[in-house]
C-alpha cells in the first residue's frame, strides 16, 4: 500500500471501478465544458448568461454600488444589508407572494424548507419524480418514513386515491387534530419534460382536506421566467394565486445566474429565519449577486423578457418538429420523442394551454434502457 493509498481510498476506488464496469460513466470536472456549438444542453433557457443587455444593466448598477464582493457572513450575522431585503420584497411583489426568502441555490432552498417546516404529526404526499433535493430535505425533517407517501407520476387518479388513504389512516392527526398534509410537486419535471396537472391536484386537496390542514409546495425551477404573465411561472399562468402555499423559484436557470427564492407566508418566512440551519449557517450571496438578480428581473419582467420567451417558444417548437421528422423512420418501440403521459387529462390540459416544454427527452425503449 503506497503512502497515498489508505484503506478508505482503496475502498472508494473499488466502488468507482465497479461503477465503471456496470456501464455508468465516471464523471470529471477537469476541463472546460463551454462549447462554440449551439446550446442544446444547458438550462439557460433565455440565454441571459450571455446577454449583452444584462451585462450593460449590471455594470450600470455596480458603478455606483458601495459594495460588490463577498458578504462577510450569514444573513443572521454580518452578511445582511438593505439590498437583500429590498430584493426579497421586489421578488415577493413580482411573484405576487406574501413574502420571500433568498437562498443560495434551489437545492438549498428545498432543503431549507423541507428539513424545517413540517412538524411532528404531519404527513407528506409527493409525486414519485420530485427532485432529489426535496427528498433530501424530507429525509432531514420531522416526517418519519411511514408518513411519507408517493403517488404515480402526474396521475391525478393516483393522487386522489393516495390522499383519501392518507386521510383515512391519519384521521386523528389530520382531520381531528392539528396535523398538516404537505403536498410536493414540480411545475415542469426536468427529466421527463412534462407539466404537473396542478389545477386538478389543488382542486382535489381543497375538496378532501379540511380547511387549514393542507400545505401545497411547488418547485418552479424549470418554469420560472419562462411561463406565465411576465415570466412569473406556472402558478401564475394557471391563475392559482393564493391557492399555493409555498413556491420555490430558482434564479440559476432561465434567470441566467444563481440562487433561489422561497415564496411563502410571512409566518413560514419568520420560522425559517429562526430555525432553518441550512439558511442560518450559510454565507449569504455576495452583494454583486443582488445587483445581477435585480438586472435579470429588469429584463424578465419587461418587453425584452417577453421577446425572449417568444423566441424560446419558437425554437422549442422548431426543434420538436424537426426531431419528430428525423425520428419518424424509427419504430416507436425503439425510440420516441416523449414519454407516454401517465395522465391523459394532464396532457390534454397542456395542449389547451399551448404549453411547449423546453425540456425535450429522447426516450429509448430498448431492453435495459
């Protein structure tokens, strides 16, 4: 055993070797990934990260800014300023939410919420394909595994049956007690590229769960800036304002930068500030980030933002049409352009709203894929 090799490194190397032998790629970050070819792979949907207009707006804001670099600490210590709260208030107003809390990433935002807000006695129902960061937050939460229930992806029928079973099983805690039913879904699923049947899910919750005993959480990572009036997202597009309790919007996808914002109730905001470890112990975003996000919001909420959304929609429809034509010679049993929808009503509703997902999966149906 060499000086640099230990029992631990030998064990880890063995795991990596077995991963490679199993057909999984060994990932590395040794070189640059920027390519001069057209961007079909990133989630910079509106191309704001390379926008000359965004650069110009940012530079104009920073020329007179007293501070740019670092934040010197977490928000509860020295890492706060008027700029942070002003941006949160601006985001809350833009998304028409009672309150907003900035986080350093979407993953952190999901962990902040789910590891902190649910209380002992609460239960969770979630779509089986929700993001792993939601699952990780739940793992750290007060909700035990026997009170976590998943339903078949995007199936309203499966969701309703699951909710009815949960209410029957936990009648004492929920219906007769002070427990809460948490529901976790995404607006647009990042791997399958399909939209949540959110209207039906919300309607089902309101019909079955006693008033005040439900909390609906939606991850809008892949719809923020892209859909809805002024790019406010899927909830705004569907007109569900006031019926969703917490939304999470990332600022590192269509927004072209980084960070995230939790849009929620003032009491939840206050509770997170006081009890969320992932928020309280994390160094705040640099002052520079505040100026970038404000500049991004200037674009997304204005005429240029709508122009970029229209351009994205055109590109997506063009890509889908030509990919569909290119795949036509191949049998559907081998490869298709999209998954078979698990709920036809959801697919029909997406068609009615003329929703065109920027996530386009090529689905292989070969054995073992």
